[in-house]
């Protein structure tokens, strides 16, 4: 994915400050940038997003950078109803503004997933089960959220060349898109190199990919179980026990999702069996720190 870059003049216009101020930020390292062969400063979008998140700087003309107009001050939980309403009618601009404005103000991707996007999707699922949300509304909800998450991906810096590798997958007949994408973005934000292994894969195929790619972390997002719980637990436990070694450490499986109930959770012997993105972030810190 190509990274958008901007000149100090464009950034100054967007922030409502002088161009000389932006150049000072760049030259001091506060706003990381590259220089062209001709000596012109070019600032990548992830650097700008990080600067705004850390400083709380408001945007005078956000459209110049493809950002949003305002940073919201309310709690994430207070916006769940608004996000749900935007999703079910396919209002992509409203969905984008909601999610990106919270990220822009400094909320983590884990917090966005756990406290805003996840609850909104549960509202969609509950509505579908109750007959108040139609199938086309459920699918449109997924489409507009995936477009928003794709946009959010552009705001994240590329991982370092020596970043640890993580794989993300979903098991057989689980074709959910937003949950594994949120896992990917949350890990990218923590500096991981993330590969999406695929959706709806048999566990045996996931094990083969892990054995070949040898990631330090293998994440399995589970919103649907095709097989019975006993078979799933037995196969995944065997995969975790036989996971490859990477520089003296065994690859760790991290498993979570709405299909992992308390019974399954109690019987899985993986590195992490979690119920939130924040648990994954806490778990990965020890792996990344020792990489």
C-alpha cells in the first residue's frame, strides 16, 4: 500500500499554522519526514497522524490531508448508537468521521474495536436475530466499516525491517472481515509485520502456514465454529503444542472471538485465549519486547 506524503505548505494549511512552523517541527524531528533529491521535505501521512494524536492539534482544513474535521470529546461508548445507525443505512462518510475522529484524538485501535466498533456490530447482529435488521443492512454495515478500516490503515506507519511477524486467520466457514482486520490494525499499530493468512481456512491449513512462515504470533479470530467444540479444542491445542520455534521461542497462538464461549475458553491451551483486543495488546507486549 502506497503512503501519501504532503509538503510543509499543505500541512500548514491543514493545521492553520505558518509553513515555517511546520518546517521547524520537521527539522527538529517532531514531525518525521524525508527529503527529496532536491532537498524538499515530504511528510508521510502516518507521521502527521501521530503528531496530531500526540499533540492534540486541531485541523483548520482537514480535507487537505484527507482527515476529519473535529476530534470528539465524548466517551467511545456514547457513540455506539450513532455508529450503529450510520452502519445499517450504509452512511460511509458518517461511519468514517466517527471512527477516524476518535482515532485522531488519541484512542487506540484496541479501544475503538472493544468499545465502539465491536458493540455496534453486536447491535447489528442482535437486530438481525430479532428481525429488525435486514440481511442487506447487515452486509452494508460490513462494507462501510471495512472501507473505514481500510482508510485507517493508511494512517499507520509501516513496520520496521526487523519487526516480528504475526499471522491472522479465521477458521473454516468463518468469513467475517472486520474482526480479523481490527486484529491486523491493532498489531500494526504496535509495530508488528502482519500477514493476513486468509479467511475460512481449515485449522490444518492454518497450521501448515504457521509452520512455513514461522511467525512469532499466530492470531485466530473465531466468530463461527464449523466443527463441534470438542474437535476444535483438540485440534487447536495440538497445533499450539507443535508450533514452530523462532529464535529459541515457540510461536504463540492467540485466539478470541464471539464463538469462543467460557467452556471452550477454559479448555484451550494457547498462549492467549482472550475476549478483547486489549488483552491481545497486553499479551503481545512481552513477545515484542523480547524480539
